[in-house]
């Protein structure tokens, strides 16, 4: 029988993760991308250091590992491409393309960890990537010079980094535990994001209350809160059950994007969205 507390925690994590994409899109109207992502992680790091350090989120010896710095660099790169990509592509596109990280994980695991892929995973990966092609093109010929396509490609790069972080973190999580690795990744990512802030010096910042609300929301709820509930869920439910976080995240993100931004959907992009969600469900529930 599934632990009810663990299941609720997992569902909450998926919902919180799903809010991040539309909130990033809203915040980019006030704060340039590199500054925005650095602020998000700086506040999240402060919460981890001052409030969660004694709960196992910080292990100093972890920072002597070269692996955590490699993972942190990949993670920082992924967030830079996400925030830059969301400047020019729709929020719903970003949410759907980012969700394809779940489809890349089996491929990377096959290459890096030599894990086998069953037919269910193969079907899920195939379905998801066909759906991605439909979402990006909306049934039209690609115009490689268009800003939205370039934004989609940057977001696709983010999906690759998410999958890489997941696969490369597996050994560390087994050795140090999920909370310590999560805290380590957030702290290292913050340090590596700070040097990107000067690239925004020629762009203006609107220090309106709404801008700070978006930064704090992302730091408190969509970063620390989401990871906290995710780890809480892992304490009492199986990895298979916890994998429901993936389809919940993409559904929440797309629904909010359509409501807030009235993102355009036609038959092709709608079909693509369904194929991506189906693919994610197949992959995340495969044994």
C-alpha cells in the first residue's frame, strides 16, 4: 500500500516544479535572464545554508569531489540556456521541451551506465521526440533564423543538461544521500552562475515588488520547496511511484502557461503535447 504522506509530498513536488516555467516567463519581464537566475539560486542557497544545513542539506566534504563541480557546471549551463531561451519562446513550448529530459535519461543511462532499455522505454522515447518535433514546428517548415526556434533549441539544450545531471548524480546520491547532493548542486550552481551577471550590465532592471516576488517564489517554492517535498516523498514511496512527478510537472506548467499567456495551440502542437506527456508517462513508469 502506498504511503499517503509520501504520495502527497510527491504530488506537491510535481506541482511546485511545474510552476517554475511560467513564473520565469513572468519574471523575465522585469529582470534580465542571467541576473534573474543568479538571484533565484542565491536566495535558494541562503535558505539551504541558514535553515536546512542541520537537516543534512550541506556536507562540506562533498565540495572536495570533482564530480559535484562537474554536475554543478552542467546544471548552471542548463539554467542559463533555459532563462535565455524563455526570453524568446512561449512558456508552454518551454515546459513541454524541458519535459523531454525524462526521455533522454534512458538514452544517457544506456550509454553511461549501460542500463538496458525495454520496449516500453523505447516506445516512450519515440513518442516523446515525435511530439517534441510537432510542438517546435507546429506543422510548419522550420525557419532556423526565427527567434522562437532558437529559443526552443536553447530549451532543448536545457533538457539535455537536466538528463545529464540526473544520470551523473546517481552515484553521488547513493553515497551521500539525496538531500546532501541536492544542497551541494544548488550551492555549486549558485557559485558558477554569479560570474554570468556582468553580461546583463547593459540591460535595465525593474525593481518592482512583482520582480522580487517572482525571485522569492522561485527560490522558496520552485527550488527549495519542490526539492524538499521530492526528497520527503522518496523517504516513503518507491522510485516508480515518485516518477509521477514528471507528468504532473509538465501538465501544471502547460496549463498555467495557456491560462496566463494564452499560448497558441493548434492541432499539431496539441497532438505533440499529448505525445510528449504519453512518452514521459511510459518512460517514468517503466520498470
